[in-house]
C-alpha cells in the first residue's frame, strides 16, 4: 500500500507555534495562510483528500506543501526565489485551475434520468484542452495564458488529455456501423477471350 503522506512532527514548540499562528492569521498573504493551514490540519490528523476538500484546493497542492515542509521546515513553505519576473498566478488561482480538470467539461453529454443525452452547455467544450481550460479559468476571473496553464498542469503531474469515449445508445433498435467489407469477398472473374479463330480456314 502507498505510504500516507503527513506533515512531520514539529521540530520544536517555536516551529509549531509559528505554523499555527500563520494558519490563523487574518492579515497575512493568502498563500502563506493556506500553507500554514495545510500543515496544521495534517498535524490535527486529517489526510490529504480531507485537507484539500476543507481548503477547496487540489490534492496535489496539499501534497506539494507537505513534502516541502517535511524537507525544509518553515523555509520550505516560503516562495522560492528565481530569476526573471515574479509569477503572477497566486496559489489560490493555481489550485482553482487544477480543480477545473477534475470537473466534467460543460459540453460533455450526460445521460439524464429519462435516458436523453444532454450537456450543461451545448456550446461548451466536450473535452478539456489547454484552450478550453484557459477559457474556463478566465471566465472565473483568473488572468492566465495558455502557456501558464500548461506549465501548472505539467508541474503538478496532472493529466488533462483523456481518451475519447463514444456514447452508445440504449435504444434496442439502434445498430452501430458494421465492419468494413471483408477481404474475402469474391471478385468477379473476367472472361478470357478465346484465341481460336472464328472463321474456318479455306
């Protein structure tokens, strides 16, 4: 069985006090508060799925911050410096983008209780693509580009491509397309012309 991921025990009373103070802060950056709450909830006995549900974020986000805390303590919860401009996507927006992949695309037909197929949005995407996810994120007020969405999904190891599935009718009179013509279908043989002369030699 896979090992259950939990936050390691606090290195001391100061570390635990700092984390719990961060988790309950009202004026601290939202990203930092969320990270503190992830660790505090794990200390309280909640597992990854329960933490993600309570905080409204993706499970992969919870795992990432638990792993970073376990490896680097409080320093692991800080934003890592790097060259170039600062990332514009907040941790909350990142989690909301990841959560979109778990939702059913609005244009995917679903079977209603009466047996009819219907989609939540007839003009919506039937499958998640990078363009569709970017448009959905923007509709939620997240200023993000397609390349950023792709980097976020790849960094978290989240799959957004799905094998297309064909919906079959429950109508007993419905018949799908049959197999193509058999290669064993006999061909009409051409009649060979006789080489014998038709007139008698005199």
